[in-house]
C-alpha cells in the first residue's frame, strides 16, 4: 500500500512527458510565431512607371520594399524577431546558448551577446557556414566575440566560433551549413528554449520577409531531445553526409520518448525522403495550399503541386520574390533566382496556380552587394474542416535543401500556428502584385 502511494505521488508530481502526443500539453510551454513584417517608408520612382494594365505606378508597396536607409528604424521596430532575440539574450536566466546559421552578421545581436558573456559569463557556441571565411569583413564581425570574456569569473567562458559544411567527397559531400537554430540552456534539467526560423542572424531578423518561431518547453520532450542530437551531430559528426546521417539515426533511436504529433522535426541530410512523404500526404489531404518561397526548384514539390491542381476544388497560391518575375522577363538570372524557377512557376500557373510577387530591393541589378529578400519558406495546408498544418523551416524549396545541405524543417499542426500563418499569407498577399500589376520596367528606387 505504501509503495502504491509513492508511485501515485510520483506520477502526479512528475510531468507526463513521454505520454504527451501534443507539445502543448507539456509544461512549461509557450510558442510565439513572429514575422519580420518590416515597416519601411514609401520609396518613390523618379518618374511614374506603367504596368500591363496601362496604370501609373508612383512608388513601391509600403511595407514590402526596404532599402538600407530603413535599417536604423527597423532595428528599433517593436514586435519583430530582432527585439525578441535581444530580449532572450538579455534574460538573466540565459546561461548557455548554441546558435547555428548560414550567416551571422547582425551587429546589434553580436553586441548583446558580447555583453552577456562579459557580465554573466554566458557560455556561447556559434556555428556558421565555412564559406563565410571568403568574406573577411563579415567573418571578422563575428570573430570579435572571441575577445568577449571576463577574467574576473572563476572559470571565464570564451565564445567558441566554428564553421561547417562542404565536407566529404563526391556524393557524400555535404552542402551548406544552412541550419537556423538557437538553443538556450540545453543543460537545464527542466525549462529550455529554442528558436527556429527561415531567416539568418542578419537582415533576416529585420528587413527580409521571414518567419521566426520562439518555443519554450521541457527538456524531456522528443522535440528538444532531437535537437540535442542535431547539436551534437553538427558539432562532432559533419565530416560527411553518411557520418551525420548515421549519427542522427542512432541518436534519435535512443530517445526514450514518443515524438509529439503536432510539432514534427526533419533534419537534413537524412530526413529528406521522410519530409517529402509528409508533404505529399499533406497535399493529398488538403483542399487549399498557400505557399511562400525564396527559391523554387524542387522537382518533387513541383510534381505534387501539378498533380493536385488536377483535383476538383483544389486551390494553390504562392508568393515569391519579384526577382523571379524579372528573371523571366529579362531572360537572365536576377538576384539568387534562376530561369528554371521562372519556367516551372509559369508551367504551374497555366494549370491554375495563383502567383503573386513581392517587390524587394537590390542596390544593383547585375551584381548586387546589398539585397532584401522575400525569404519566407512555408506551405500552409488547409483541409475541408478548416484544420491544417504548416511546413516551414530553414531550407528553401530546392533539391539540395532536402538531401545535401544541413537543414531543419518542421511540420506543425498546432491550430494557433496554422491560423497565424493563414493571416500572415493574407498580409503578404496584400503587399504583393500579380505579373500584370508589376511595372513593365525594372527600376529600384532608394
């Protein structure tokens, strides 16, 4: 009887973590989706331009098109991801931080991290893509963090700055270190925080069009434990694709918890086929899909859209950067987009896909040094009953993002997140134009 009471008390006092089908049932829990939604001033053309309807256009859409002249305002904008990142770095309870991004150049974040190391002895590890070393100025910016230490502490921490990606031989070579992730207090016995996003630690926190996810949860969730595997895999097992895949498979098998059904993770390389099967399943179950993409060349996704557009009552829409439109019109690659992407979107448009273009800035058409991007990568699936899912993460809708690069993707079926993305799609759509509404001439006002 006494043993029975002890077991009952332990059951009541211990969070029912391994039995939770929903991440929302685990305490603590909070999940904030924050979109950059930059508030930029109107940028006027020197002379009005004309669109395909013969209408005059005097300026770029306010809130869509941002130039470097808007940066100081955007850094102070309330409610954007940049503000939340700074808030979490300032939090006295933040003792340990692991960050990994393709690029890491946001000076205000670097400054705040330096303060945290000096004042609180923050333990900081940053992993970025190896090719950042080719840009000495950019690399020097993040390497400054190595000087942020305080010898007054008994065991002072010196920030660890690492690079990765592009290792291995032939087909076993890895691509870009493209994972986008912050892990806070990963050694904590209970409360932990994670941030995943479409954006890098750069203008991706402010002026690019991005989505950021700030999650507070318990250490003993599959979601968090899987990210612990990811962290170790990126730090110790990225010498080749096969090395990373093998480690991740074994590590995740050892997690003695069931994956939460409403926040599923896919880590690349390794989970590409699994992620693609999930996407095809979501297409099949849905009657409406709203997408946003920066790059758009994944053959499997293109085939899924094509196949489902043949279904009666199925609708699909997408918002992309206007660079894709100009790539097709000028018959040359513009920005980071290609003619192949334009051709595939044109084919899908002929089958019923609705396309809108978000106008973004570049300082030079042929060889841009400073750019703004529609950098969201998401698919919002809605079923007949109104419920649905969101597929999003670090990777673009390309082949490399699902099989070669280091990436983190998520399939989210939390109703509040689905609703927020539907609302965000409508907002982005209000800022975007059809090909007929775009000006006939490419001009980039400052």
